[in-house]
């Protein structure tokens, strides 16, 4: 590629019937100025392109890192959800076992209380039978007692006062 200095340093051989050197020199100076601007713009554009390429590589590297971090976070989230579900199942199973145990204990207490009630009812019935049997015996004994219609008057003795 030609540089602006290549264009400005280019020398032409002068011919007898050629162009006017002042016009050619002026035009070459104009071309050199325009070419110089384009060359500088091209160099600046290449520098910008290099910077952008570096940034692009940096972003690609960051993209890979972000993907890795995102995948790690996703796996961590899945592990947390899985662990939470497992813990919830354990807690529910434990709660169900406790409920069953409390229910069994309650049923056992109810059965014992029913047995106690039956025992007390039986003892009460036995006590009632015994009491009625005693009452009947007393009535028989009372009915066997002789009846005394006459009241005997017992002589009243004067009691001596005790001093």
C-alpha cells in the first residue's frame, strides 16, 4: 500500500511536451493531503478495530465465565431444591410418625380408662350387692327380734350425787 510520503516523494521525468509541472505538483499535493487523511483514518480505524477485537475477546472470555457461573448457580439451585424436598419429606415422615405415636398412646389410654371404668362399675355393682345382702340380713335380724308391746316401768332409783 502506498503511503502519503511515497506519493509526495515520487518524481517524474519531465518530457518536452508534458503537463505543466506546477499543475501536476499542485494536484499531487492535493492527492497527498487527501490520501494522508484517508491513511490516518485507516490507521485510526485499524487501532479502533484492534481495541474492539480485544474487547470482543474480553467479552467472550467473560461470557464463558458468566456461563460457567450461571451453570454453577443453576446446579446449586437445583441441589438446594432437591435437598429441601428431601428434608421436607423427612420432616413430614417424622410428623406422621409422631402423630401415629400420639394416636396410639391416646388409644392405649382410652382402653386403660375403659378398663378402669368397667372395673369400677363391677366393684360398684359388687359393693351394692354386698350392701343389699347386709341390709337384708339386718332386716331378717330385726324381724326375728321379739316385739315387746308392754313397756315395763323400771323403778327409778334415786341416784346419789357424786361429789
